[in-house]
């Protein structure tokens, strides 16, 4: 393993420490609706028992702040003291409302307001509140969801992602607020790895290095999702970049934890995890060969298992033997049965090996975070779907029971042209 990137230590709640010198922290996210308090409490208990050290819960509306408060209260009453992370999109008002409620808040400050200077002012207010309550935050920027200001100034590249994050990092430093974790996720493993490398370099040059939350967003499911996550995350962890991880799978969230635990143990003093022989073989191979392939140190790998070789090569974007899929893991904003739909899309589109297809749970993140996709399937709610070509919606309000067939028609028609 290469030289460790020395970071500050962030405390979340009473006992979770994130940063250099501490084991890698494993986390996941609820996929229940936050308004369904019973289901969310039950899932939190399940995830805590399975070894998650942090649990993230979406807060899509102001009404959900009270739901989150009740969820936390019930968990603490039952002796479940795992820190909770509120996941906020766009609303600075909601972000500030949850500060008294949970131990950590994940935000993208650039989304606080369309006017960049107003977004900065709101972020400053938010930091003051977090300092008052002694909270931790995660500044989370994703490829494809950079603000207009950043894209116009820097473009939409791994370096632009890092530069965008550094603006908010600088504001934290100026405010004397250091309980900060940063993430730059992407579904493209090459973009993701380069974005984190750029950010690590920039923070090191600045002289203040915050811990990094690493992960591949919208990785998909099954072997592909696990391999894609492992090749990218392990490449960074080999370089000492990464202090907390989430493996995002379009599966029940408890399925993410063994993969994250394997990575945490392999690259730190985190406890080991018991895996099946086949899963361990897959994860080990992805970690062994991910960095050499992503770094272009090798062009092929010595695996007799052709399926596993093809999966690893595709995850590293060195060969495409099937469609590339982007699929979010689902959360409380998801508007349909995401896992079932994703599997139907995969079954119906397997012939199109040279395309990238995204299946996204909601309109909040979908259009932005499927930046690499040729085609997108995005839930609208009320049993309706919008189909995208690149970033453009081309078919709106399609009934769910017709949407997969219409997606296939769209791809076929485009290939004939």
C-alpha cells in the first residue's frame, strides 16, 4: 500500500471517528420512506445489527424533519445509538431544520440556491448552526449534478468536481469549522478515481485535509455492482485515499454491508467479515486487478474465469462486452419498485452492448446523476416514467407497464437511424 493520506479526524456522535489512524468506517442508507416511521426504525435496527456504523436517511420535505426526529427518538429508546445522517437535496431550510435532530448532515451547498452568492451565504448560516450543535457534515458533490456556476466556470470534469468541492472546503476553514467529510462520487469509475485524486492533492496543497467518503454512485446490482464498487474504491484505498465508504447497490441496503466490510478490513484494522467462497473470489479479484487496470499498468488480467475477467475489464472501462448500467440504490424518494424494474430493464436490453443505460428512482437526482448515460429511465411518481436520450427527456408520462418496452423501442429506433 502507498503512503497514507494524512487527514484530520471527524467525530460523528459520541463514538464514531473518521480519519487517519482510525479504521475505515462502513455506512449505508435506508431505502424506506422517511414518513413510514415503523419501517424506517425497523430497517435502522437491521442495518445496525448487520454492522453499519452510520445510517443515512433522506429528508425530502420539511414534514419529514418531524418523522426523522421520531425515528431517532424511538431508536435511542430501544438502545440503538448508531449515529444518523440526514440526506438533504436543494433545501437549505430543511438542512438547517435537521441540525438539532441528527449527528451528521449530508448536503451539496451549491444546490442551496440558484444564485451562487446566495448559496454561499446560506451555507455560512448552516455552518454556524452546525458549530452551535457540534454536528458533523458531509459536503457531497456528484458527477453530473454540479451547479451551473461550476460547470460554466470549470466544465464538467474530475478536476471541476474537485475545484467545486474546494470552494466549500475553503468556506469551512474560514469559518473555523473542521468537522467535515467530503465526497465526489460518480458512476464512471475513471471519473470517480480521478476526482478524488484531484481533491486529495488540492487539500494537501492547502494544508488542511478533511476525511474522504468514497464510493461509486449508482453502481447497479449483482456481481457487476460489487465489482464496479470494488475496483474503484480499492484503487483509492491502495493510495490511502478514503476514510469511510458506502457501496451503493440496487438491492436491500443490508446487502451493501459485507462488501464494504470486506474493503474496510482489507485496507484498515476494521474487523473481518465472513463471506461465501464465490463472493470472496469476486471481491478479491476486483481489488487485486482494479488499480492496475484503472492506472493502465496492464491491459489484460490472468483470470481463467472469462465471465469474471469481462466484468472486471468492463468495470474499469477497458472493455465493453454488455451494456453499461447505472442504477441508484433507492431511498425514501424512490417512486416505484426500483430493484424489480432494474432487473426487467437488464433482461430486456442485454443485446445493446455499446450503450449506457440508467435506471433512476426519482426526478430529484435522476437527470443529473445519470450524466454518462445514453438512455435513462426515471420515475415520475403516480405510476409514470420519463425516458431520456442523453440528458434530454424524449418521452414523458409513460405508464410503468409500458416503459421498459418503450425504452427498448427507443434504443432500437436510434440504432437504425
